[in-house]
């Protein structure tokens, strides 16, 4: 069993924000995403590439989420091997 990423605890222990704080964060996020989208559009970046880059940046900033997704992918791969008979079931 692997241990959680060191930042997992930090992310889980963040204080919950009130509605006003949440709205301010959402507004700021919207503004930053709009700027990034405009820049990508100005440079001719295809929408799929922009979305992939945004997702990669989000995962890079959220190591606990990235680790969770990797674990799910690993378990799905193990299950696929078991269902195909290439790995014994315990």
C-alpha cells in the first residue's frame, strides 16, 4: 500500500470558505481562465490542446487528485488483467 502524497493532508485540511469568499474565488478563476483562453486563441492553440494543458496544470497543482486518479487507473488495469485471465484472482 502506498502512502498519500505529502500535500494530501494540506488539501484536506483547508478551511471551508463562506459564500462571499467562494464567489470571489470563482470570479478570479473566471477572469484568469478568460485571460488564458484569450492568449491561447491569439496564438492559435487548438481548443483540445488548451483543455489538455489546463487539465495538466490542474493536476500538477493538485497532487492528491493526480495520485487518486493514478490509483484508480492502476486498479482498473489490474481488474482488466484479472478479467482477461492474465492475472490470478486472489
